[in-house]
């Protein structure tokens, strides 16, 4: 355990940030999963709605610094490609 006051504070803030980042990542994964299940079911309208939501969630995660810019754009691109590939 840390003895210095600033180190103790750093431990607490790191825990808060880690919990917040984990919540954002979890929400992002859920949004991506909804798009993928709609694509697998072949439901294009539901997939498009889920894609709009997932894109928003992914962009917010990127803005908050949870994922990097290239990672976010790659995820959105792959999801859009999957939705557009529905017959």
C-alpha cells in the first residue's frame, strides 16, 4: 500500500477510471453484438438501426480515449460492410 498522499489518491482515481472505461467498453461490445446478431438473422432494417447506435457508441468510446481512432474507424467500417452485405 502506498504511503504518500498523492500515490494514495492516484490509486483511487485509477480505480474510478478503470471502472468507467470498463463500462464504456462493455456497452460498446454489446452494441457491436446487436449488429452482428441482426446481420446473422438477415434482418437488414434492424441491423441498420443497430449500426447507427453502435457507431455512436464506438465514436463516444473513441472520444473518451477508451479506444484509439484507428480502432474505432476499423470497427465501424467492418460493421457497415457486414450490414451492407445483407442480401
